[in-house]
C-alpha cells in the first residue's frame, strides 16, 4: 500500500486479486476483536477508497467468522466506510459475536441502522455484552434483548437529545426474561421515571444499575424510583444515578428528613457496595442519616453524593462526625465524596482505635464549608490510614468562590497540614518499629 494522492491515506497499489483475498481471509479467521476508533493526525489512516475496493471485490459474506468483540465509535469519520462494510452488511451473519460496543452520541436513529439492528439482534445468539447509545434502543429492541439467554450487561448510554423527539417506552422486566442480566444502564427522559420501570417478578440476578434521569423530577417521584429499584432488583450491589436537571421541588431536598426519606428504601439492600447520586441540585442529610446508611450497608466501598450547585452555610447539617460512621461501620470503605460543614465542632469525638481501613484511597470533601485549619486537619489525619496510598482533596468551583473567596485557600491549608501530620506520624511509626527491632536483637 502507499499514500493516496487525494486524501493522503493508504491505498492499494494495484487491483485486488483472488490470491490477495485468500491470504487475507486466512488471517481474518483468527481475528477475535475489532476496534474502530477516531483516527489521530499522528496515525497513518486508510483512504476511504481502500474500503470501497474491499467491499466491491470481497468473495464471501463473512469476513471474520470467529469475531467475538466489535467496537466502533460514532461518528466514524474516515473509518465510516469500514463500518458499513462490516456492520450493515455482514455482522448479522456473525453468530459468534459476544460483545458489541457502539460508542458516540448520535442525535437521531437513522432508518438503515435501525433496520440492521432489528435484523441483527435476533441472530446474536451468544451476546453477553451490549453497549450502545440509548437512542438505538426502542421498545421492540428492548423486548428482543430481554430474551437473550446469555446477556449479562446492557448499557444504553445517554446522548444529548431533544426530549420531544425521544420515543419513550417502559423498561419491562417480566418473569423469565433477562435470565442472566447482571448490569444495566438506563436513560429516562420523563418526569416520573418510576412509571417507566415495569416489573412483574423481582430479578435476582441484577447486581448493578446505572440510571441517567433527564426529566424535571420531584422528591416524591425520586423516592418512588428508589423504591421500585429496591423491589425489582433485591440483589443490587451497585446503584448510581445521574440527575441531569434541577429537581422540580429543590427546596424539599434541603430538608434533611425529607431528603433522607428518598434514600430510605435503599436501606434494605444489605449487600450494597456502591452508592452514588450526582446532579445539579443540592441534597442535604444529617449525621444520623449517614449513621443509618452505613449500618445498613456495611459492605460499602464507595459513597458518592455530589452536586454542581454550591452549598450555603445555613443548608449543611453534615459535620465531620459523619465520617466516623464510615470508619465504624464500613470495614471495606475505599472512597467517600460528600459535603460537610467543617466549621461546626464535630459532636462525636474520635478515638485512637478509629480510622479508615488500609484499602481506603480517596476522601473528597468538595463543596464543603471550611473551618479551623488545625482542628479540621487533625480530625481528618486521625481518620486516614498510615501510608501514602490515599488522597484527600476539596475542589472549589468558581460559584463557591463567588460566595466564599477564602474557601479554596483554607482547604488548601488543611490539605497541606494533613500531609505533614501523616508524614510525621509515619516517621514516628518507623522509629518505633526500628527501636523495637533493636531491642529484640
């Protein structure tokens, strides 16, 4: 091959012959994975004419008979000629496909792709993982996927759309469907997402739910959504929600008792390991609520409750004492992200025996209100494990600096003091161990 004059991409130097295809197909039989990615200017890419030539002269329907994983970015740029050659004409003949991943954010579902998906999905008998833009899935395709015997992961990625163009449909989980499903990522554009999850029989195989909620949702509907997730999927270990718009009744979420009533249904998930909710609006809890959550979820590894709108002093009830509950009740905790009011003296004192486990690696107090540098740093340092495998930081947004210009500087001082305290503590531990060793010898 050599650079093609018009595009600069690589092109065949002569017409393809039968012997070329014989040689190519021999090696193609060993191909298990194909990844089509966006090309970089640093890479030599193929000219589109290359794929036109291959498509026109290919002597067989199935080029890669043993392909198990096909991944393509959308849009495909210069690679788009390879994409239809494999996907829209021949992928449906590849019953060996186990993983299909189409990345990107198309804003419309073109008829050709929809037609191919309708023909393709029934043929993929061995499908285990499917990852596609949410716009690719409608009620018919979701129903087809529910009958897949081996499907373990179904990811419908959020794409920025005009909600008036979205075909809404219920996510139906009926008895006997999705027999092996473990992970699902769903996107909902309605203001009542709980009405879109229809369950006739609890699914006990599902372990992970990612939800992207794009409607304007009120607190009661959030509570109902968590309730139906708990009832529908009692074996959940991973629950993560992204809220794309401000809540309809945002003031209700600033009342800690009301906000906790939304989360309370999840307390029955005794094996929960990952809890995450993020969005535009603030959600306020109290120390006692963190205590109840950590007692219910003693297998917890990740706790993430973040918002893009800065908290004001009068809104935050959580104090540094809330961190004690994680140290007491969650022996596997690794990651904590939440906002506290560090200017309030912690109502619960720390004891020498309390700290995060050695597996802990990140404490993120972004959005928190600052307090006394020395007192806050000592409290945090006492909780962090010995060693250098952890990180602590508190990011400050421009909106927070507008209301509290000194917040970033104060938290930077806290972070630096925490690092210094732990360095001194580490030196003390090393010296104590060295002294004990010398005495033994």
